């Protein structure tokens, strides 16, 4: 058995995964971590976690403080009662935005209020002016539209432009009755940079992580009993003037 390390860069985030591969694997550059499961439920949760990680990586790769986070609601005239209806409006809206701004990157999500059960849409976009979004949303109100934060805090640590918290909040808007994909993204979204795995000789632990890339700081570590280790780093954020940080809060207000 051999131990290998794989790094993935997405925006300001660097993730390093350390895992074991069989000696039978000829080309370690194609190696991927293999996990074990005791139950089908564990396997299904692992599948969801892979999708969540992929989404967060794409999110961090494509968005910055220049990007806009919008919440769009429906008025009585355009209120939808079926997911297929709100998805049709979602797709029409994206087409209108892309027609005017072909280079724009858009991630868009369908949600439903916990108490009101009314549909709403969350959208994160890059390359579209705020006033154009407000003008083209003709189906109700733009409840909020704001730039992404330059400083995001997790467990009291400034992660800078690491939007994993917002990405996970939006990822969790999906429910089984919605069906289909958890989110819709434009085809021109940039891919994270995944390096080829390399063999490692050192022993790592949560207390002794791999050395961070130049300019990055270590922020998180976790591991499983099967030998999989995960280490997260972020590009060291510039110092901010605010002395008391705002807590990241992505609670749905609908």
C-alpha cells in the first residue's frame, strides 16, 4: 500500500487530500480516494458529500467580491405551485441575462419557504450589473442583491474570499421532490485546478499537516478511521480595519 497526496485549488482555497492506494495501481496520477461503507445510507451520504465538495469548489473558483448574490421572489400574478413551473421561469431568466451578457457566469437555485411554502430563487452571478438584474426580474421582487463578502469567518478565523459556507447553504436548498440537479450553472464556469496525485513518504496528522503553499494559511483538518486525511488552506487575507468581525449568516429569511 502507498500513500499519495492530491491538491486542488479553487479560488483562494487549497485542499490537500492524503489517502492510501493499492500497490496494484500502476499510474498514481489517476488515483482517487476510495472509502469504505458499512451501510447503503453511508454510501449515499458519501455520494452527496462528493457533490457538495464539487459544488463548493466550482463556487469558489468562479466568484469573488465583484460577484452578486440575489434573492428573487414571486408576486401573486406569477406565483408558481409546481417545481416545473418555477424551473421554466428560472431558465427563461438565465437566457435573458446571458443574451445581454454572454460572458457572465451564473449559478442559480430554487428554494421554498419553510413556513410559507412559496417558491423563491437564489442566484450568484459574475459579470452582470445590479440594475440589469433588477430590471429583468419581472416576476416579482428582488428581495436582496449584494456583493459577496471579502472576509468570511469560520470558527473565528478569517478565511477571506472562501465562500464554502454560502455555497453549502445554497446546495442544501434542494429537496427530493424538486428532482433533477441541485443547482444550475452556466457552461462557461471555470473549473478548479486539480493537480495530479504524488506519492508521499511523511506521516501527516491533524496536528501536523502538510506545509501550506506559499502565501496560504492552514485553517482546517479532518480524517477518517480508514486513513483518509483532508487539509484545507486559504490564501492569507489582507488585514481589515474592522476590529469585531461579522459572523457569516446564510439563514434563509423566507
